[in-house]
């Protein structure tokens, strides 16, 4: 951007960051609908998901309600961000379009979590369903402990309070067991990769056209990485849980890697170029290194992290469904 272009505030709030993101909506539309459409197809088109929803209308209604609540929350968030930046004149239709454009992965993830939870939490009562849920998704020897705890719960015939106390006491251990080392190896690799990528793209853009580099780091690569990590892990582990156990640590590591490097790089951009690292915008007043670092950290912690959140769920669900579909033998039409 040239110095004569329309300036942005020296310390942009969430609304200003939203406006800078919204100006790049064609790129974001391509990012959010091209490769990530594979996750939608993998989750929605498989017969077991559809049949599970059809067989339980209550689950279908809860999943639909969860998706609508998430989309409504996105509309309120966008509206609040614009109002905080004294920009309330955006038509409601544009707010709704923005909520759908940016919120559909979150809505799909929320509905997926509802369906997956309903399928995993099977049992005669609340304690049995809780223990089944927290111990679900294990295979082979890793399910031995969960099977033993479920059998012990079944042997408890006392009051409901006693059964519930036992199930709750088993929950922390059930969530910790069976992780192994691979999730942490993947997390370290992802964090290191994104830290190096943030620095490399920042320096290349700073010594090039200075159009900003952080936007390209926050929107696209993390979502693709989390989708791949979750789907591959779920495929190999034959369960959505295995995918989540890899993708969630990867998300945290990516966040740490970007934050650790985006702040210093944002300060460097402010000191050497006087512009924001997010998109190369010029501020209305002189930009200090502290303000440049703050803008980079704020963009990462707000819109960046927010847009990353659903992709571990979608990747894990897609990988588990693809593996389940490939392992299920097709019916013999001649039988």
C-alpha cells in the first residue's frame, strides 16, 4: 500500500481488524470453500452419519440448534466488533453474509460434535454414558483399561450417586490414557514449522513489496495443516478421538509458534517500514514498535485463533469417517 492510501488507526480494534480481513473476502472465500469442502463431503455424505441422524431425531434437532447458535454468535461477534470501532452502519445482510462465510466451519464442527457425542455416549444411565464417552475411541490394548472400568461400573448396583461418583473419578484418567508420544512430536513439528514460516515470509515481504505477510500465515496454512493432521491421525487410529488428540496439541503449538515470532516481526515492521505486518496498512499516526507488535498479537489471538478452532474437529471427523467407510464391506448386489 502506498503512503497516500486511506490510513487505518494506529491501534486498530477488533472492528478495524475485521474490516481489513473483510477487504480480502475473495481470497478467504477461496480458502474456506476449496480444500476444506473435502471435509464437508467426507462428513456429510457418508451413510452412517446420515442414518445416525435419521434414527435419532432428537440428536438431529440438537445438532441443528447448535449450528444455528454458532452462526448467531458469529453475527453478534461481527456486529460487536464493528460497533466497538464506531462503524455501526454496515447493513444487517452483510453481517449475516459475513457470519455465514466465516462461521460455517464452526457450525459444522458444532453439529459434528453433537452427533459424535450422541453416538459415543451409549449406556443405560448417565454414569454409564459418561464413562462410555470419555473412554470411547480406543482400539486394541489401549481400550483394556476402559473396558475394565466399564465392567466395574456395571457391577456397581448401589445408589445412582455411587455410580456417578465412580464414573466421574475415572474421567480424568480416561482422558489422559493412551496418548503416546506421537501427538507431542507432531505438535513440536507444527510449532517449529509455523514459527519459521512466520519469520521467513515476514522478512521476504519486508525486503520486497511490503504488502504484509501475517495475513497469509493466519488464514489458510493453519487450517489446512490442522485438517490434514486431524484426518491422517484419525485415519491411522481408526477413531475421531485419535485425530483430536493429535490436532488439538498441533493447534496450540501453531498458536505458540506464530505468537512467539509475529510479535517481534510486527515490531520490526513498525521500526523499519512504519506499517502493520498483517497487511501492510499505514497507520494514521507514527507507528511505534510496541504498537506494531500489539497489532500482530491481537490479530493472531482474535481472528486468527478463532478461525482455526473448528478444523481439528472437522479433520478428525473426516478421517474417522473415511476410514470407517473404507473398512465397511460393500453389500454384494448378487446376494
